């Protein structure tokens, strides 16, 4: 059971904010309040923010050059201590901001106590998460580009590999595997542009907004914004400390991207079953069963299929925290970090695993072609042929083709195996020319409209995608 009394190690008020407190917080208060266990991930951003703030304070005449030198040296030491894992984090100091500040005071004394002039943890934390997410988005963008590159390589190799295209997971029309993969290249392209939009909007500096209303000290928020690589300072101090829409937007973009990945993951699961055998995953991305020796389970794909569950959960969790929350800062907002970190980590591992699977998978071209023998994938082509060769209205052509399909079913054969004489019983004007139209390679090559599945068109789109997504 948690001890509700004041912990022995914390029997006095916080040295950082405890001026008006006689006693210290209870253990329970520390338990619910402390965020250090997870916000320590922000240490580099927190230190970068302090460095920029101190530089600006010195330029504004609030810190001396000696203060700044001491602060800079102290911060560098703290950064090394944390990176090396030798920093002692204190729960009593609640969060990364106070842990760093307290250690700085231990190391350099007085100048550390001047660093918090004209800032608050409210603008500090908002700055830190924006900086962190900015880097995270850059990392995810690199990963998405790598996935697009893997998909493009496979698409190029399989620009002519025919397979059934499905609607309702029922055989629809013949397509190429390269064409199918290119659909995902485009989806990933939009995922990247969503993240880029989000990054652009979030790249404004909250620093110097202080608690909520700005400050009476002569600070230069433009300077800190520039030092931290932000495009500009946020226009309204209250908005600066209250806004979390940038984090919501990030998670929405992450949820959409993860959802795209889950669709590809599900296709990988389907394609690799022993009923389809369209692809085989490498040993690196499959696992065995502890009881069934023959099994090769697509666990990575299944987990990618599942991950949107938690990423969408992360998004909904922060939206729920923010809904109805009055301005400006409320401690509720401390609940922003774990969902953001979780969404980022979950998406990053999905992208890495998906790229590995795509790189390594082997494609069974025979099985893909064999699958086209059933389900009459050339039926639309037959109807189109009736329209162009016999000038039949499409609705009539659709009906006639339906009758020919059903005749093929009674003969237990594919459309291109049905004797011409049998087809002529339904439509006497048909001649041998129809056979060409029914060949799978013809069906695919004929769909050469922009963005269609014809191999030449797919190759043109691959070249355009390489240019748009991989260069520059
Ligand atoms: N750990 C806090 C958070 O993540 C930092 C801001 C605390 N601000 C405050 N007024 N108590 O939100």
C-alpha cells in the first residue's frame, strides 16, 4: 500500500516552488504529480531551450557574461550526465525542467537561480515538446522515404507481374503487382505531406510566453525563436502555453499513416497464407509455433495490423484531455506526453518492420498468374470489347457478358478457355478476335489510361514517384 504520509526523504517543501509551503507533499501527491519517469526523454530539448533562453537573457542585460558562461558549461555537463546514464533523477523534483534546474544550481550555484527569469515551466514544456516532435517528424519522414524506396524497388521488379485485383476481396480485374504496390507509395507520400504540414504549423516558439501572460522583463522572443530554429515566436502568450493542437495533429497524422500500414500488413497476411501463396516472407520477419512445427507466422505484419489500435487510442486520449479544458495551462496537459511518445515509437517500429518485410519478401509470380484462372477477371474486358467492336450499349454488353460468364461456369472453365462456338450461341456476331481481348496480359496492357495498371504506365508512374519522393 502506498504510504499517504510525507515521505521521510521529502519532509520539507520543494526548494524550487516551496516558499509559501510549511510542509512537503505527501507520497501520493508525488506519485500523481511526477512526470520525470517519462518526460526525461525531453532532456536534450529542455537543455537546448535553457541555453537559448540564457543567451537571450544575457543579450538583454538580465544575465552577465559570467552567468551565461557558467550556465552554458553547467548545462553541457548535465547533458553528458544524462546521456551517459549517470544523472540521478529525483521524483520529488517532479519533471525534467526542475531536475535540470536543481542540478544546475548544485553545479554552478547562483547563476542557475537567475535562469528562470522571464520563463515558466508552462512555456518551457510547450517548447520542449515542439522541439522533440520536430525531430521525431524528421525521423519518421526519413523512415517513410525508406519504405517508399523499398516499395518502388519491388514495384519496378514486378511492373509486369500479373495478379488478380480485388474489390470486396473478390476477383475483379487483372492488375500487376507493381501497380498494387504503387498505390501504397502514393499513400505514404500523402502521409509524409501531412507530417510536413504538421511540422510547419508546430514550428513556432512558445518560449518567453512565461506562465500565460508574457513578462515585464525586456526579453527578445524573436531571438530565442531563431536560436531554436523556430520560424517565429507564437503571437499570443496564452495560446503558446495552452495549445496542444500540434500534438493532436501529429497523432492524427500518425494514426492515418499507421492505418495505411495496417492495410498493407493485412494484405501481406493474406498474400502469404497457404491459400494465396503470392508472397513468402523471409525468416527474419516470421516466427514459428511452439507446437506446430510447420508454421511460419507473419507476426510482424499482424502487429503492424494491430498498432493503429494504440495510436488511435493515443490520439483520442489527448483529445479527451483537452476537450473543455479552460485556458491557460492546467496540469491535465501533462498527460500529453505519454500518448505522443507512444504514438511516435509505435509508428517508428511499424515503419521499420514494414520496410524490412517489403525488402525481404519473395514474390511467387506463378501463383499470382494461376490465381487469375478463376473468378473471370477478364469479364470487364469482354464487355468493353462488345462495346467497341459491336457498338453495343455498355448496359447490354454487361448483360451479354454476364450470360457468357455463367456459361463458362457451367463448362467449369475460364472465359479464354470457352470455345468460340459456345460464346456465339449467346452473341453470334463474336469472332476469333475476342480471344485476344481475353488474354490476361492483353487485359493488363490495355489499361494504359493515366494511373492505370498497364506495365508501361506503371513504369512511368514509378519514374515520377522516384522523382517526387526520393530525390531532393
Ligand atoms: N511537467 C509539467 C508538464 O508536463 C510541466 C509544466 C508544469 N507547470 C506547472 N504550472 N505546474 O506539463
